[in-house]
């Protein structure tokens, strides 16, 4: 069951779902989702310096990206075919009995921007800022500004609370993330 706008308001007001800073219901609340805004921190790939990425070579993946901070009113230009990591302004806490679903906003998608390539599920028990996997599928560069509504999150009720929510997993590599960190797949080997 997907939570409606009425249920989302109640869950946010009661603290069942936590989003900081609190969303503006007038601009961010949809009929069954909450829009999240684009942060000002991006992680770009240094593809001109490396022939390939070996994600399982220890202490190697952090060489392939660098963090960029954009001032509030300045654009981040995403080039055609480019792939970058970004983060949301909002930090969220998902309770043990709900799961979140991340989707791009249609108005952004119509510019050729994809907001996630694989990571659409926000596990129950997740706590932190959402990392966005932004790609420009169009043929023109697109200017993205910090604070624009970039994606939406809907929440679904689980049949029962999870026995091991994300924050209790030993493999929870991205718990409490503040910015768009590089892949931690190397930690799985």
C-alpha cells in the first residue's frame, strides 16, 4: 500500500518518517509522494585520467572521482552522456515498517536527465541523505541548480516491520551518508 498525501502528512507530523529540513507541503507534497531537492555537492568521475575502473582493487575507487561544491545560485552543468553522483538537501529516516521508492520528476526527465540508474529502493531503516545517480541522456548540456526539486519519494507499507532494517545490517555501507560518496562495492569482497 502506497501512502497518500494525507498519510504522508500524518507520518511526518508524528515523526514516523523523518525528513530534515521539513518539507514545504505547498511545493513538495504530491498526492502520494514528497519531492526532494538537489544539494550542492556532486561527485564527478575523472575519466580522462584512467583507462578503466577496477571496483575490487582495494583503495582504488576513490581515485576515480572527486567532489565538487557548487555555490547556491550557480548551476552545475551536466554534459550529454555524463554520469555524476549528487545528493539531496534533505536527510531522511525511514521507519522499520516502510520502504521508500525514489523516482525522477517528469519535468527533469523531459530535459533528458535520469535521476537514478539502479538505486530506486530506499530500504526500511535507511538514515541519511539520498545519493542520486544523475545521467544526461539528451544531446544538450543541462544546467541544474542547487535547491531545485529533482526527485520524489513515495513510501509503501511493509507487511510487518523488518527484523533487520538497514541501520542494523552489518553490510550497511551507506548508513548516515551526508554526501555522494564513491562506490563501496570493494567492501563486499
